[in-house]
């Protein structure tokens, strides 16, 4: 067991955990932040996506020991940011969600995309969102919402 | 009684004999350099084949693709989860290499990692677009083609093989999520660097027959 | 003030319809309605009324509506409240939805148990929620009328306000307390369709925002004081038992609390690890060294099963339907004959939220938190496991991250595991989590199926005779549902969509075999239609091709004359897709399919090309008829997303295969659902306007997409694809 000081959504949080514990489970169980989801544990689905130093990161495969002092932003904090807010608003406006379980990860990936490309093309959307699974299949509305958010941000 | 001309003739003959002698054991230095030249070439090629055997091991070649995707696993299948090369070989926003691969192996989750995990540029492709491994000649020529952007000279290649974190990673590639160790290249890192040096010192010869 | 009136003696109130009204200590009207449909329902006796029933109007005007079934993506937590709020003339912005706990009063009026499935949420509760809303409104009006000393007829309602003559008005919040004392009307008129304010209008989901900001809590997110986490090491072959367990290393991990054995639903034994956190429990389970005993347990093997099913399909099974005379098939020439064999693999549901249940057992009662599609069944199973009566088990319905049928299990196997664990950990809430690996390997799949069809084609190009054999496991044999669904040895869920197909085929016999390999099976979104629609719609397409006919025109001709609604959706699909179907890009082809599923008729056209050896679906135009469309925005979502879900069947890694008794796949790397690139890029949905009773939209989108896509592929490759998943093009 080791103690780590993590920067989470702008706050310093201290946790004591086994070094190999994935960041996902530290967030969910030690910090009680359950917005970041467990979908597969092998980085296949993206439900666990957070931002680590601005990079969309799959927290289910990153041991807490490798996080360091890189700032973490989770779904609970991404709305503080203009791009994050626009994406969440677009998701609601376009009525994207069904069961909603994958959507934290979808939104975090979409925010990363829009931060790097203000007007993403269909190809950009397919590539950047290409690793996020939505079992319900809300992909059509995800595409629409990303375009809506892009328009809002333009 | 000996004339100047006779003296010059005898001098010339002596010089000629001396030169001829040099090509025999009477002049060991010159003979060695010629023998060394042919010996070095053979040794150099042998060293190259050793280097090639490492470059084409999955741990290295999986990121030296000619396509817009990396490979993974000992069976070198296309990397899952739709990851793509991206403009700088680092993936795309939302799906960067760094989205999963950190600066060190994550054995608790089975994801390999090293500093600055990314794809080798297309100029360093060692496969064809059907994921077939290129021949020893082709890869050697690729490494020694100085018209390619980002190409390294001899010392540069030695340094790269000695110090580049992603190269070092290949020799400590970590464990999969089922606990098994990833397979290693056929040489140790030290042997790999030594073979590289030998090859470079030999003038980076490439095998003739593709 | 607290008053409870049981209105069973109210004049004319029948035994089968009653309303319980109470005013809470905090104030406000609580209305519970138990409604029994005379036509199809059983008459279960409602024994208790829970404190919170269907509608709770708070003094501040907030209206909390209980939804009598799980929300797991289909949108019911918005659409059923819409129905109630419309008849109630409630201000929609005041409405809050909650998922009702398990209780008799929340049973599905048709099926008699609390459940969600069969795309029946709206179909079965539309009338129920309308009546509830109308009766609540009537009581609010009565309260205002009494207060103003006028007649109810002089009042009108709008947006949570009762208006009276002379400018009088009172909000529902103000009237709630007195409304609680009004008598319950036996019959109230319902709105005419033209009076709907909410029903039929695009309405955004009530649960969107919390699902977008991380605040929505799913079952897996539950956190309780003192809670522990359990994971289970299941036998690698269903029914196996541990011969020996070395748990020293597991127990050595700090945070591990206990390691013990429990029975499994397959009559085997599993090993449980209870720990303080999930990661600890999982690490410990990985360190268990278990020597399994598989004696007497059959190891399923896909290769063997395929051979066996093929053999069986060549012989007649139990008759599902037969008409006419199949001897017509003898002596038909090859030119007028189609012989086809189809194969379908096991499919896993893999809802995004892994299965989980939290239970705390206190000896004389228990409390359960689960995202269950089958609350009544699960509650009974948990009670039985704990030695309690169902009413001693408080069962909270949690928001679920998908289900697709996986969360409706007749044997309640996950709940029984959780209850057994809770019993051992008495007093401590324990959250049982199935990892994704447990889920992919844990069984309860859509069964493997094989079909064999022989068709004799008449001179007019129409099918004259059709012999059809279906081979696949029965879903309900040995469960309480068997009596309802197995007739003449045929499980209806295995043949639906083929046995009752809408086509005019004069000589038709369909029989079925139900082998019993050692693999637990379960209904997978759209159940039998998952494979029967594929077979029917690809064969009809082939018949059309042979006849040199347009596939839509051919279907129009082949449909039975009374299939009006199917013709309606075909026409609408044709109309809405004709322009792009006639202007396909180079390398693209169109494919069509139509199918009725649980009362809803669907027709679709797809625009497909081949990219990287896979079908790329550029566009889907889908037309559907679900009767009254309660929330068109949700219906559109169901069809846009449902066809994307349906693509699962085509995915190259969309199969569970068995070797040495267990699944060869264990996570999304080996069993892969559609990602965004695999799903259709654009889907336009068109609803046939209708005033018919509503039918569902949860499953109907799924069956049509795979046959439509392979019908398009045929036009590109001239190949017929009869084995799923599509491995290579």
C-alpha cells in the first residue's frame, strides 16, 4: 500500500492504495467518484475515460502508481470547461443517451476531439470516437451531438 | 662503371619487387587491410542479420508498420479497438497511444509502456502494406537510405539502439494481463547493441540477395 | 394529519380495480392504482400497498411518478410519466420520475409480474397510466370544486392548475392535501387523441443530464456504509465443482475478508471472494488455485454442436405449424427449388454495465439493490434463498446500464448468488460484481441455431411449398414460463417470426428440434426474431432475385392480403428511400427487409458498400408502425440505435464459440460489439401515423438490419451469406 497525492478536477486528493490499482478503481472506490465507469477493464470500451494532463486516458489500465502529478479531469469536472459544457449541452439537446452507462466515456473522448479539432470532419469523428463502445448503439446521435457542439463552439 | 640509367633501372626494379612483395607476407600491413576488407564485409553482414533478427521480432516490428495502424501480440494482429496512426504516429485525440500506454509497463493491467510510446514513422516501415515483413536486404537498405527524412547515420543508429526508451522497452516488455511474460527478442540488449556496432563499424553493409 | 382510505366498498367499485389514497405526514396526495385488464390478465391478489405508489404530488407542486419497470435505455422513465402527466394535465416541467421498487402494485398488467421485456412497457401500461393520470386529475378537480362550492363540470385544468369560473385558480400543489380526501372515481373519460398535450410530441428524456455529468448512479455505483465487494470464480465448464482450492495466496492479500463456496444455477459450485474493494477481490480471485472436477458434466463444443445441429435439421422435428401439402416439393427441378442451410452462433448480450447486485441480509428481512428486468421473480428467488417471505425483501430498482434481456433471468442466478453471499455475511451489505470476463463467459446466451429450408417455387416465381426445420435450444423448458410458451414440444420463442410469417405460402410446414447442450441460454433482444427474420428476409430476397423482381414489389405481392400494416411500412420505406436507392454511389448497393416483431411492423432499406472487407452501412431508412407513438423522439432513438445494436450479428467477432466446455472469448477483444465505424452512419426513421393501441419499439429495430445488409451485399458480391457472423467478404 502506498499513499498518493492526486490532482482531481483541480483539487488535491490523497489516497492510499496498492500501487497496481487502476486509477479507475481509485476514483470509484477510494474517492467515491462513480461517474467514471467500469465496462471491460482492458481498455477496449472507453467507459473509463478521463483526461490526464489533457490527454484522454483509459483509467482502467493505468495503475495509480503511474499517474504522478499529472492533473486528472473526470466527467464530474469536465463541465467546468467551455468545451466540456458545450458537449454536455449538445448531448442533452440531441437526446443522445439511452442507458447512459457509456456516455461519460463518450463525452470525455468527444471533448478531447473538440479541443484538438474545432470543426471535426466525419472521418475525424470516426477516428477519435472509434474506440468507444455504446452497446445501445447511440452512435448516430453521438455524431450529431459532436457537430452540434462544434457549431456552438465556433 | 654502372651508369645512371642502370642505377635508375635497378631502383625501379627494386621498387617493383618491393611493391610485389607488399602483396605477399613481406608487407603484412597492406595485405591485412585487404584481407580485413573482405573479412569485415562477411562479419558485417553477419552482424546485420543479428540486428535484423531483433528488428523483425514482434516487440519491434509491431510499431514499424506501413499502414495507418500498429500491430500487437506475437501473432502481430492489427491492434484492436480501432486505434490509428494519426498525423504524428501518436494516434488521434481521444485515442492517442498515450490513452492507454504510459511511460512504464503496467503489469497489473497488462498494458506495455515506455516513455513517448508511439509508432515509428512511415519512413521506418519494415513491413509492406499487407503486414508482410520486408526482407533483410530491404530493411537494411531502408536503414541506410540517407535520402529518407529522419534517417540516422551509423553512430546515430548505434545511439538509437543503445538509448531509445522504446528500443529498451523491447527487452523488458512486461507481462500480459493473464500474467504471462511477453516474448523477448532473440538477443539481449547488450548483444543487440554490440551487433549494431559491428555492423556500423563494417560500413553498414547490406546483404546482396533480397 | 394522516388519513388512509381503502375504498373497496365504494359503490360499484369492482374487486379488480381499486385506488388507494393517502395523505402523507409531510403532506401531499399519494395515489396508487391497481388495474387489472379483464381480457388477458390473471387476477393476482395485491396484498400490500407500498407507501409510495404511482403519483406523489408534493405541496411545492413537484410530481413524482413511479415507473413500474426498469429503465435500461429504452426511455420508459420518460414515456410512461408522459402518458400519466398528459391525462393529469400536469405541468411537465414539474415531473420527476422514479423507478418503482418491487411490489405487487407495479406488476405488468398483462404478464402479472413486475418486469420489462417483450417490448411491452408502453403496450401494457399505456392504458394503466392514462387511467391513473385521469383519476388523479378528477380528484384534484373534485377538491377544487368542493373548495369553491361549485360543480366539477365548471372547472378545467391546464399545466398543474385547476381553473374555476370568475378567475379562480388553485395549483395542484395547493390542492394536494384536500384531494387526498376525495373519493376515487370508478370511471373517468380519457382524452381524445386530439387533446393530447404530451403524448405524440417529441419529448427529451428526463434522465439525460445526470447521465451526462456523472451524477446518475447505476447499480454498480452503489455505495453503502460498511459495504463489501464479492467476486465469484465460476467453474470453467457449467456445472463443475472444485476438487480442491488453494486460497492461501488469495487470503494473504490485505483487505480480503473471506473465501468460500456457493452453489451455482447450473448445479455446480463456485468460489466466492469477499473483500473491502473490487480490485482487492479481483486480485484475490486471480490468485486462487482451483482444481476443478468436471465428472458427469458435458463440455460443450461448437464444432460438435454444428455437426449435430446440421444432422438434426435434415430430419423433421415437432410441428410448429403446418398447412397444405408439401408433396409438391418432390420432383421440383433445381431451377424451381431453393435448398438452404443457415447457421447462427451463440450471442452474448454484454450490456455496458456489468451484472451486479447488492444485498444486505438482517435475519428477518433483507434489502436489495439491483437493476433488474424481473423484479417479482428476483425478489421471490432472493426470499427463497434467504428463507424469507417476498414481502420481507425490500427490492430497490436501480438504473441499469443496458440489459437486452440479460437482466431478465427466470432462474435469477445472479440474485441467488448474491443472496447466498449476503446470507453468509449477515448484517453487511455485499455488492456482487460480475466482471466483463464473467459476463462474456458466464452463459445465458442467445442460443446457437441451425435452419434448413426447402422451397418449391411456382411457375409465377412465388413460393409454392416451404419446408422449414429449426434446431436450437429451448429458452423456457424447465422454467415457469414453459407452460405458456411451449406447445406441442415447440418453444414458441425459437420459431416466432418464421412460424407466423406474413407471407402467402400455401403449403408450409415448420418443425423444430430443441437439443440440450450444457450451455445456459436466454432471450437476446428480439429473441426468436434474431435468426428467423434473417432467414425469412434473405430467402424472400433470393426468391425475388430468381423471379427477376424488385424486392419491394415482390414482397408486396407475396404478403398475405390482410397484412395492411406491413404494407403500410413497406410503402413508407419505399417512399422515403426511393430517391437515394435510385442514385447509389459507385460501389454501393441497396438492400431491403421487413419484419414484424412483438406487434410492431418495420421495413428498412440500407445503403451498403464494402470497405476493408467489411460492410460499411452509409444509410438506413426505416419505416415503422407502432400504433400510437407516445414519444416520437424516443422512438427515433430506439430505431437509430436499435439498428446499430442489430449490426452485432454481422460483426466478425460477434460469436461466442465453445471449446472444451467453455467460451473461447472472454472480453470485448474476442467478442466485439459494433463500434462507431461498424454502425450505420445515418439513420432516418419514419413513423406511420396511427391511432391503434401502442406496441413496442425496444426490439423491433433489431431483426431487420442484418438481412437488409446481406441482401445489399449480394448485389455487390453475388454471394448469399447464410452463416453468421460475417467472417469475410
